[in-house]
C-alpha cells in the first residue's frame, strides 16, 4: 500500500515536471512569436515611412526610394513567413500537449479499470473465504454434535454393560446364596 502511494506521488511529480517543461517551451515559443510580431510592426512603420520619402527632384520618389520600400516590404514578408513557422511550432506544442493529456487520461482510465478489476477480484475472493469459513464452522459444529452424541451413546452402552454385569453378578450371588 505504501509502495503504491510512493509510486503514485512520483508519477504525479514526474507529470508535473513534464507539464512545467512543456509549459516553459510553450511560453518561450509565445515570446518568440511576440518578438517577431513587434519586429513586423516596426518594419511596417519603416515601410510606411519609406513610402512617404521622396528624395527625387520636384518631390518625386526615386528608383532608390522604391527599391528601399520594396526591400522593407520583402523583409516584412520574410518576417511573416517566420511568424507562420513559429505559429506552426506553437500549434504543434499545443497538439502535443493535447495528445499527452489524452494519453495520460487513457493511461489513468486503464489503471483505474485495472484497480477496479483487482478490487472486484479481491472482494470475490473475500466472499469465497467467508463462505468457506462458515461451512467449516458448520462442519465443526456438526462434528462436535456427533462426537458428543457418540460419547453419550458410549456412556449409555457402558452404563448398560455395567448394569447388566452387576445384575448378572447379583443374580449369580443370589443363586449361590439360595443353593447354600
């Protein structure tokens, strides 16, 4: 019983440590995504600013201004791709956590079923042993009754034999006395 309790406590602590590790990884991933989103926001601000830059003659955009805007836009697209990759990793963590919870639930359910089966088996064995004890007590009571009855019969037979022998001796003595 104590061994099972210790095993149960160790299992709970192991699961808690695993959940903490998973939770830590999940939080790290979220922080990474948040940093990428902040970076995207900053780059988008740079893009807006680059669209308003007009370094050309008469306030027109130059080829260099447009290239700069396109480069910033390309960086935003690359950042978006990184964000999608990291979100996929985050969703994979979430799916993994769901699978772990389902696996633990299934495992716990199987253990509970096994415990219930073991308890049922022990209850059946206990009932069988109680029935055997009652039967043995009944047999013991019957045996005691028969032993007492046998002793009484033997005493009665012994008493009868003694009585008849005594009567035979008395009769024999009376006959001897009569013959004398």
